[in-house]
C-alpha cells in the first residue's frame, strides 16, 4: 500500500541557527525498513540535519516529507505525530522525572500516519532493557550513562513512531552496552522500523547500516550502500580520517 | 491562662491564625509565581495586580450583578485566567528568548496599567466586602474563639495548594510540566503542544492569584493597591523558598506568615521587616533559597 513511499525524503534542505547558515541543501532519502547512517566529521551538520527534521533549528527551507507528508512548515509539536521519534545526542533524560516517568513521557502518537509498526509495550521495553525495570523509581539522571541511553531510546519506541532518529547513541558507553544497542538496532530492523543514525563510532555503525551518507560543510558529499563499503574505504578515510 | 512569656494564650493563637491567613496568601501567590517562572522563565510582576483584580471582580460581581461570594470564587479566577491567556498569547510570548529583565519590565508595565485603570475607576479608599453569611461569626474552641472565615481561608488555600502540588508532582500532566520546565524543546519534539501548555500554565497561575484575591476580599480591604502591598512580601517569600520546588513555596509561604504573625506578638516593631531580614540571611547562607537547586 504505502510501501513505496519513503519514510523520509529530504530535498534541498537549508537550515539556520540565528544568522548562521548551517545546512546548505541536504538531499536524503530513507526507504521504509532501512537503517541509514550519517557519517561525517564533527560540525559537518549531521546533528543539525536531525534537529532540522524535528523543527528544532532556526529558520528552515526546502522540503522534508515524513511518511509522505510535507512537514517543513509545521511547528515542532506536530512533526512527531507523522510517525517520527527523536533521540537527541544529549539524551535529554529529565532529572525531575523518575525513570518510569521518563519512559512514559512521550505521548503515543495518534496521527502516526501509515504507522504499520505499532508501538512497543512497556513490558517489551523492559524485557529488552531489564536494568530499566529495576530502576523504575530512580530519578532519571541518577541512572548510569548506559541506562540513560537505553531509557532515551526506549521511550521513543512506545509511541508508535516507525521512523527513529538516533543521534550518537553509542557515544561514551562501555562495549557491552554498545553491543546491546547494536542488537537492539537489528531487532528494530527486523520489526520493520526505519532508523536514521548519526554515528562517530564507525565500527558500531558499519555492520548495522544498509546505506551510508557522508556529510561535509552542511551538505551530503557521498552516498553508498553497505555492499560498496569496502570499495569506499579510501574515500571515507580521507573524508572522515577514520 | 498565661505562659511564662507573658502573652495570653488566646492572643497568641489569634495572631498565629492571622499569620496563617497571611501565610495562605503568600503560599498561593508564590506557588503561582514559581509555576509560571518554571515554565515561562518570566518573573510575573503582574501577579499582585491580578490578585487585586480577582478581589475587585468579587466586589464588582456583588455590587453590579448581585453575584455572591461563592459564585465569584469560581467566576473571578476563570475571568482572570482568561485575561492571563490573552496576556500570554499577545505579549509574553514574544519575550521568552530575552533576558529575565524584559519579562519583569513587561509585567511591571501590565501591573501599572491594571492598577491605574482600577485606581481611576474606584479610587484608593477600600471597597467594603463582607464574608458570606455561612462563614460569618466565630466558633468557640474552648481555649479561643476561631473566626469562621479565617479558618475557611486557611483550609481552602491549603487544599488548593496541595491539589496543585499533587497535580504537578504525581500526574502525567504534571510530568509534562516538569519535563517542559527542564527542556521544553525536547518535550515538544515528542509531540506535546508545549506552547499551549505554556499559555494554560500562565492562565492557571494567575487564576490561582485571583482565587487568593477573592479569598482575601473579606479580610484585606479591597482596593486597587492591595496587590502592591502584598506582592513585595511574596517576592521575598519566593526568594527565601527558592524557585525550584512546589512544596517548598507552599511551606515557605505558610511558615513566613506564621513567623510574621508571631513577630507581631513578641516584637511588633519588626513585624514589617522580619520577612526581609530572613531573606537576607537565607541569601547569605543558601543563595538558591531553602528549597532551590543550585544551577
């Protein structure tokens, strides 16, 4: 039915923070059920791209279609309802909320159009991240870094969003937790979620992604599929210094 | 019966009650200020004027439309709440990104307009307003006479304050509010209509002030200046309690009312300054206030 409409289709996206022009015409398409990774150096505009999708930058121009719906002119609070969940780099766990309140905070999206992936139940999320169940009543920011990251990702899985924007979820975490997150991404993919990741940790992202985009100076400079990864390594080394 | 301190117990208790009544007003007003500051980042100087407006509306309802106290106890906060919604949508909305001082100046300006209009309409001599029949008189508790209306004021405001506390700390709506206070942008990205929440929060905060105003109408003289006299002390209460905590502002409000009342008994000369004296000490020892979190 809606299978051939991309989950996310960005055309000629420009975004500003105040006077500074950060994104210079980003073009990006993510098909349903794909895992796509945005690579690039710090400051290349990857986080800004995610924030611009959510309407969290200053002025925006261009086109952002989420599950087929144009959202460029919408206020931030309406955008999520087109079926998108955002996990910011800073995790944004609320200190005045308990772990459980944090998990239950994002409202279940009513208008999640084309939502063929129903949100996970609380029990499913606790099954995936048992630590969170044990720490239900703890203050959100008293959790460890890894637990906070699980919470930040877990809470957007409840809402029925089928397009997930995950910004640097592996950053600064112990290897065992990074592995748990990698298993989670594979599981989400199996369940039909569409995932866009910003990753610095190339070794985390490389085996997970179907396709890669490379950003530099606020624009996409390279795009290739996972199968081309080996052939592209020299270019990547130059672009990323990995 | 006399204590060693030489104050007759009934006199002490009646001052204590008077202190609690004032404390109840401090608590309701500082609670509203704290909730508004938390989400809007605006120091709402207009709070005193809207408290006054609540009381004047109660008087006007009786005077012009024959609406009694109980009706106005509902209508007045609703009307003032709606005025708050208009103020937020038409003016405050534009200054959130600016320094606090702009919010303070804007709301001070709004205060001057409201008070000026009321002053030219009603002058500055008080308007008479008596408590409803059901709450007139006093109850003999054996050891003191308890004026019914004052007991009602304390009871009603404690209930309202606790209900507000419960809503903010224990419900889903309150979780949105707390999260919005910390990081409104992310809450909005989750699909919560934060701008609407901000508008309604301001409306609720000032409705609380109007509710306090109606409660105050029979005990403080209804006058365009009644808010001015109170709001300065309320700001001191907010500074003492700290902005961070809802329960903190309730407890601080009541406690300072009582301390003020007791000062009237033991050292009347200091009763007008004791709150500010405490403020100075608290600021020296805990700059963020008794319940505030250091940022």
